[in-house]
């Protein structure tokens, strides 16, 4: 059984100017890299296959059904993650979370090569059970491990690895299918490569540091602790979900993640095999650039927190609205004309460009969601709960999205219409939460080293009193 309390030993308040000696294998950057490699091997390559359009299959409907099953199970496993962390620790949760991705890819491989359908659904179930734990654990680590001063950049760096999986997958697939300018499924060789890489994620997860071992430049210890019993933790997580501050961002979370099934299905329906591969490759690169620029902006602490959060929200939502309008116009026309675009065809740029931008928007929403959670959280236990709730809510929306996109008419035109509507109804509730960031002095996103140590003493003292 893992230690219930994962925090650094008590230490005296050090001089603010005293340099902190950090071992490279205990640093935040090292842990962000290990977390990123896990994300690359697990959800990154999952996303790579889906960015090819329907997991690389010729028809999107079976794969969308499997993905809906995955996300339904992830809702449940995300919800129970904070309870699991009490017994196996955050490192154990990350390890367990990587196990189910390779069976998912194996199901796609057998379906692609031999037409086997049952393993697509069985693999999706395995993936859903473990991936929910992985999603919640990686989110908690990404939020809790970095210093407040560079959290935005570290989150963006970690998410870059997820997109590297998509970029690599797109590059491999583009090389194998560059001469295929017709509709169809991708080469099964792609799946063999992906299965091997995804299996490596379980080994990589063993190299993440426990919270007690992480060394920050500020000297502030990492607090990522679950004290309560499983039943108490489940009740606390459920209670947190029904708070105003979380309920008001549920539709905003939905408009961001519902999009994944929409634009991947769009890619599968209207593009040739090699155009789909190009989309996977190019959209990943653009998403990485935009995500890191957003992280850089969120870490500009010389600018007021209120200004950073509000401007980021306005820019993201304005761009999202423009892209959904573009896609809505496209699918309305394509449902009538039934085109198939290759990169040498007239009209390819108009059809292809919106796919690239929507993947970019998905990355921006993901990055910003972690910023929101970090602002909503008031203590380490709540960080784990909010991270689990964020991923559970994302999973629920994606289960609905992939489920509906298994219906042909929804896949063709209904998905973009629904997502456009979600974007519209999410703006006001989310804004009511965003506008509170940085308004008062009860929460700030930067701390001095002395303030950090004093806060650690307060938390430790309150925990000791509660245990008496």
C-alpha cells in the first residue's frame, strides 16, 4: 500500500535568496518530461490514430461506437480515481492508467487487417477503465507539480508530448500512404508501430517521482494528498461537482471536447487517405505552437491575473466561434454534394484548413482548462478532486459525442451544428467564473518562497489537528 500522505518532510523557512540545489531527476522539468512521454505513448497515440479519421478505418461508425464505450467507462473510473490515489498513490494511478491503451490499438489492428469487430469493443472497454485513472492522475500531476510561476509553460510542455504522438503518427502514416489519393483505410503496419509504442508507456510511468521527492526551484514542497476514506472521498468529489464554480464551466468543458469526435469524423468522411494523414501531421504541429504560446501568455506574471485570464478566454472563444461557423457552412454543402478531397483537388484548402484550426482550438481549450482548475482549487485534496471531475466531465461529453457521431446523419452534419450550439450556450456561464479570477486577494497564482514555506506549515499544522 502506498503512503497516504505524500509530502516533503518539514523544514525551516529558508532565506529567499538562498539557491535551491535541485537534482535533475527530481526536477519539475524531468517530471513534466516523464509525464509527457507517458501522455505521448498512451493518449497521444490514441489521438494519433483517431486523427487519421475513425482510427484509420474506412468507415467511422464502429470506431465511434467503441470510443463512446471508452468514454462512458472513463466517467466512472475518473470519479473513483481520488479514492484509488489514497491506496496506490498518484504514481501508482499513473502506472495503472497506461495499461489499457495497447489492447485498444490491438482491436483496431485486427479490425483493419482481418475485419474482426469484437476486439474493437473489448479493447475500448479496457482502455476506458484504465484511461480514466490515467487522465485524472496526469491532470493532478500537471497542475500540482510545477511552481505557480511557470505552471502555464509546464502544462503546455506536457501537452506538447501528447500532440507529438499525433505528429509522429501522421508522419508515419503519411510516409506509408503518400500515394493513396482515394478513400479507404490506412496501412495495418501503422497499428503494429503504435501498439509497440503504447506498451512502452507502462514502463515509462515507473520513472515519475512521488510528490515527496519532487524538488522545485522555489523550495515549496509538492502537496498532493488524500486523507479521507474512499466513501468520504467519493462524497466529497460529488459535492464538489455540484458547486456553482464547477457547474458553470460544464458546458464550456463540453464545447471544447465534444469537438474531437466532430473534426476526426469530418476528416474521415471527406478526405482521401493521404490527406487524412497530412491533416494528422500538420494539425499537430500547429496545435503545439498555439498551445505553447498560450502557456507563455498565462505565465506573464507581470500582467495582472485578471487581464491574462480574461483576454485568453475572449480570444479562445472568438476563434472557436469563427471556426464553428466555417465548419457549419462546409458540412451543409458537403452533405449535399458528397465530395472527396485530395490535396490536389480544387476546394481542398477551404475544406482542410478548418480541420487544422479546430485541432488547434481543441489544444487551446485543453491548456486553458488546467489553468481554470488551478485557479478553482484551494488545497491539494481539492486539486485531485477537481482534476478527476474535469476528466470525468470531458469523458461524459466525449461519450455523447462519439456515440452520436456513430449515427450517419449526425456524423455528416449534426455534429458541427450541436457543437456550434454548445459553444454559444457555454459563453455566459463560463465568463461568470473567469471574471472572478484575480479580482480579490484571496487567491494568487504566484508565491514567494517564504510564503510557500509558511503555507506548508499552516497546512501541516491543520492536518495534524484534524488527525487528533
